[in-house]
C-alpha cells in the first residue's frame, strides 16, 4: 500500500461562524485555522477524507498548499463532536524545517515482566522537544523481565536521537509490582473447575411421612 502523502491543497475562506462551518462540513471539508511565527491567524478549509486519514497519527505534520504557496504545519488541536465524533475544527501551527517543537508523544509498552510480576502504566504520554519533521509516532518502553519493585521514570526512557525530555525526569511512567489480590482471585476463578458430581454428593432428603 502506498504511503499517504502529507501534502494537502487547502482553500482560503472568508466566511466564518457556525453556519459557514456547517456548510463546509456538509461539502466534505473541514474548517481550520493556521497561526504561529507572529502571523495573523488564517482561516482555511481542508479536504475531509485525506485530512481525517492524516490526523489519525498524533502530532501529524501537514504540508499545505494555499494559493500556490506551500506551508509546513503541525496539527495542534482537533475538535470533534462528542457524540458523533465528526471533526468540527482543526488548529494548525506553522513550523519551519529544522525547527524544534514541544509535543506530547504516546507511550507504548512492550514485553512481559518477570514471572509473578505485573506492571501498571502510570503515564500514557511523554513530553519531548524534537525537530518538527522528525516527531516519533510513539515512544516504546520495554518491561521485558523487569522484577517486582522496578520503577521506570521519564528519565529512564530512551528517546530518539536529537530529542530532549521536557517532563520531570522523576515522573513515574511504569511501576512493576506483585499482582493485586483482585487480579489473583480473577485468575484463580478462571482456572477453577466445578467438582465432578457436586450435586450427586449432596445428601438425599428423607421422604415425608
């Protein structure tokens, strides 16, 4: 499957407000605003389908073509209808190639801790400073073989080359501990089987006289 292009042809728009936004969405487009680098906010409309595919990835970088001029932008915020989950509006910030930006990147846990141990993910994202065109899709933390009592903090996490941690290095990301009583009970219940002939073992009642 061909990689989805991050180049989008955007249209400048002069009509604002809820009514204008509804018309755009009905036409399969998404209203957006571009700001940053000391420029006045600019209002544009984006093609709905292609944009929806691109923003599935956190911190997506989109190269816009507006009135014949290319502009590199970072998706900063996506507003959705809370019920229908339709994209209502997107905020984009202008970035330059080579420029570093502050972003929150999803954290993904891989591996299994030592036998008899369980892990609890305390933070689902980590804040880093990284070059705008090299933002990782996710940061991986391995818990493979970690023993009970091990704590993985933000300072322990291996970051991509050129990235700088913006969170407190002591921020707890993952804790490895003994399974909780509830988890052990659940596992025992799943593995237990009813005793054979349990009903037959019950004493028979004497017939009434």
